[in-house]
C-alpha cells in the first residue's frame, strides 16, 4: 500500500505541474509502478505485461517493450510504437510468421501498419518478397503499397520521428 500511495502522490504532483511532457512523465511513473507493485492490486484487470505496454506507449520508448514477458502484448507494443514513431526497424522484433494461436503480430503486418500510418510506401520495401496471411488479410509488399495509396495517413511526415528531440515536429512525447 505504501508503494501505491507514493506512486499516486508522484502522479498527482506531475498533473499539478502543468508540464507539457505529461504523458512521458506519467509513463516513467507507471513503469516504476509496474516494476515495484503487483498491477492487479491497483486494478484487477491489469497484469504486468499490459502495465509495461501502457508505460511504453506513454513514454514512446521501445526499451520498455522489452520488459514485457507475454508475447502478444510485447509484439503489439513494438508494432504500435513503430506506427506512431514512424520507425519500421522496431518491427524487426517480431517474427514474419508467428504461430497462429499465440495472438502475436507479424513483422510484415507491423511494417504495413507503419507504412500506412505514416503515408510512406517506401517502408513497404522492407517486406522484401515475404507474404504473411493473417486472420483477415494478406501482408506483402504489393498489398502494403495498395494500402498506403488508399488510406489517409494517421501520422503524416513522421517517419523517423524522435520524441526525445525537442526540435522535432510535434513537440516530443507524441504531442
């Protein structure tokens, strides 16, 4: 209980500070909670893997994804950060053809989603000649290019965006 009180106090101070980097700061606090407290004691629906995934999302740091033990949330963590940061190299943490019943995301799906989210069909080149047949669609270079051409980008011009660079467009931490 002592740890929860300290974590809540830190988060309250951050909220009151009016800091522009609030999500990133909350992510650091959240990661500390994930490291030190059983997340299910705070919320019965939480587990450590999803706690770390949420912290990684807030901080925009793939290093936090590495702490996730369960493969499905770990692959989703890398994929979502790759999309948001425009860094398809994060997709290399995923397999091209994951086992079908694990719920893991594919490297090829990750690359396609990153290309579509950033409106950059050159990212599709990283798929090479591989094809992955997912639950609802096929992922390969040709399908990737079609998807980029037919979908408005979620993060236009952000490919390679560095949230820690204060001069970067967007102001850091996803803002």
